[in-house]
C-alpha cells in the first residue's frame, strides 16, 4: 500500500495538494489495512482522501464486503473519494453509499484541478463554528455546507472527466456574463463552513423572475411635434376612399346574389379559382421464385435450363523435405563361429566331450558345441574328426581365434587344430531407423504449402464468370528414400498433390434464372408493369447429380414490379374525376388499373368539389423509392 498527499495531482508549490490524501491499495491489502490508512489520513486532517482500489482486491470480493466496510466509516471528518475500474464488482455499491467514484486517478486529478479551491494564504479553512455569513438583503443564496453529502457536478464515469470540466467551465463562463436577480429577504443567514470546492453560481429560485430593466429615457417626457399635411397626401386619400367604396359595392353585390340562408361561398361565385392537385402512387409488388438449373459437362442447352460446366485438374511440382529418423534400436553382441579338427594317434576311439574350452596364443578362447568322437588310428594315418565350435565370449574378438598347427590336448594321443574360419563375431551396438511417424511428419510439413499451391493453380485456370461447384478434390503422392523400419539417420520425403475441381458458368446461370423469373412475373401482373429495380439472384445450393459431373443448381430470383403510367393518362384521369367530390374521385381512381393510392389536395374548393374544368386538375405520378 502507498500513502501520500495530493501534491502530485496539482504540481509542486500548489497548496491544494496538502489538503488531499491519496491511498493506493495493492491487490493483497485487506480491509483492516485500508481502514487504518483512512484513519491515518483523518489524523493528518485531510479535507479529502482519495482511495484507489485495484480491479482484484483481497479486501472486497462482493458488494456485501464494501457494505460492511462502509459501516465502519461513520463520523469521518475527511471526505472519501474512490477510484475504481469500470468493471469492479463493488462500483455500484460504492455509488449507492453516496461516495464519489472516478474511473482513474487522472480523471480525478482533472476534476480536482478544476473544482478544488486553494485555502486562503493567511488563514486556515474555517469550521461551522468559526464563521457565519452576514445578513444582507442583496446577498446571494449561501453555498451548501460541506457537512452535507457532496454531489459532483456530473457523475464521473469512463471518458467523462473532460465533459465534466467542459460543462463546469461553460457554467463558469456563463456565470460571469449572467446577472443573478436579487430577491430581498429570500434567504436567511445560515452557518457556512469553508469548502475546497468551487461550486457553480446558485440557481435562481423558481417563481422569481428578474426585474425588467427600465431605460432612463422611458422616464423622460416626449414632446409630439405637429406634421404639416401635403396636398399629394390628400389626393391619395381620395383614391383610397373610392377603392373602398368599390369594394363595398362588390360585397353588396355578393350579398344580393346569395341565397336566403346566407352568403354563397366564393368558389360558387367564381368557380374558376378552384384548383386540385392529385398525387397518384402506382401499384408495386414484390415477387420471389426459385429455379432448378443444371450445369453439364456436355454441350449446354439453355432451352432445357442448362449451363456449361467443366473439370479442372493440375499436379503440383514435387516438393521434398528431409527430417531426422527418430527410431532407435540396439544389436546384442554375437559369438564368432568356426570349426576345430581333432587327431587321434591311438589305436582305439576316443571322445572329447562338448563344452571343452580351447585357448590360442593370444588368449582368445573357443568352446566346442558337440562331442568330438575321434576314430582309432590306422597307422600310419591318425584318426581325424572336425566339429563345430564358438567363441567363448561374444564380440568381434572371437573372429581372431587361431590354432595353425595341431596342439596336444585333452587326453593322451589327442591333438587339436583350428581351421582359421571363425567369423560372425560382433560387438553390441545401437542404431537409428526410420519410423512411419517420421515420414508422416515430413509429409504434414509439406502438405499446407503444396495444397495451397495446387488450389491456387486451379483458381488460375478459372475463367471470368465461373464458380467452383463444390470443394476441390486433392490426392497426395508421397515417396521416401527409406521405408519405415529401415536403418538410417534421416529420411527424405517427396510430396506431389493432384487436385481436380468442377466449375460452372454462374453468370449465365443467373442470367437464365433472371430471364425465367421476368417471364413468369410478366404473366402474373400483365401489361403496364415493369421492374422497379434490377432482379437479385442468389445461388442457394449446388449438388452433384451424377458421376458424369452434372451439377444441380438451385437459384432464387427476387424483384419488385411497379405500374408505369404514361403522361397522356393524366388528361384521362383529370376528365374522369372533374366536378366530383374528393372522396368519390379517390374511389374512382382506385378502381383504375395500376393505382395503389390517390391523394387529392384542393385549393379554394366548395364542399370538397373538384373543378369541373379538367385543366384545373394537376396529376402527379408519385415515384417509388
């Protein structure tokens, strides 16, 4: 938590900063620590304390938390102002508790700089007991006491700080030029506590109007000077007198021509002064119809509601990508295999048992894998037998076993010799091999780029006025230099994609639907109607009809038709309704073909009668939007 005075809000040297305390709470601060900080500012005799709360606060999780907190803030001398984010969960509860709320400290700073007065330089801010306004009949109503809840000039909300300042500034400027009326003995003197705020000028009480100002010249007597009479004025007066007499004669003549029941209207005496303006709104109707149109890959026949379709195809250039093989395995050590030859110099058969170990001069050992049954010697020839043996220890070293000359072993009269054919011995080792996932990963990395290239190439083949009839079909061709499971450090994958698509002539399809639509509408409305605007067509669906590539298109056409009046019909309509009452004329007009509405405006008419002369009737065709 951070506490400070309001010097940063007003700038260095401004005395208003010392009268304001600023508490900036951290998210982890609890209610007790915030309350303690407020009481600290109270002890420092701050006139106003600004509490800045974060969006997420451990102190207030719900409006109920603030309601409990507000109950502990009774009888404070410092005026509390809260700065809260617009989405704070307690902002409504704070406002309901009659506290001022700002959405940012900057908005409050603008408000404070505009509406906070600095204390007098030579005296402290007065309390209610210190001063009382003097009683003066000409004094304006007192400024409200600070003890009453302070209501800002405008509720500070997001982006409204500037509007509050502008309104206050405007009020101040208007207050400088506007004189407030003085009402004697209207307000009695009350105690007033000095306030930090610049309040707008007190309003004029209802029911009291400012006293009108009286020009000093109104009190001065004005002298009336005689004006000499001009002879020309006398002659003009005689002329006007004659004209007045002539008008009186005309009026008397009208009275003579009137009936016993009263004077006839002027329109009856002078029917030529009556005129009528008739505004006719033509009939209009909106139509909508759906049509089934086929797109065929063969030669299209418009009479059969067919348009042209065709197939597009392309194969992308091959793209390659090399990735490391991720499969790992190991080979166990292998025993070297070979043969041993035994010699028997005795005249009887001898046996060397399986598992007998033999060692060469390098210390390499081999072991027999079977019994050696050596036949008896037939002098001068010794008995001979060869058996299988293996290196005692696995590894490549077993391949080096050598017994080049017969060597006595085992029993009397027996010797053994190696045949230098031990082989296949191998040390244990690890290896890397290609997994199927390696091939798929390389393919996936190539697919997006290659597929986009293929689709763009298809679009490049489309002619103006063509549209794709369904999603393109793209088939990948994947090859790798190592199959899955083969030992290799890496694998190179090659990808090609072949894309095919069917397109159709949408421009011709829409024109065909529009033509069919116009023909159908003209049959329904008959002659005299014409399209009010262009016909709108929409392709609702495209479905593949058969394996040959025929597409079924559903196209909806919509348009408005209105009746087209000709100028020569104006005279016909005027003669039709001449001399009739307006309501009868409207009824007749509505019976005419193509008339939707009729409005009649009469001038100097008697009994709503239209002029008998058709030339006094103006016909206007109302244009439709």
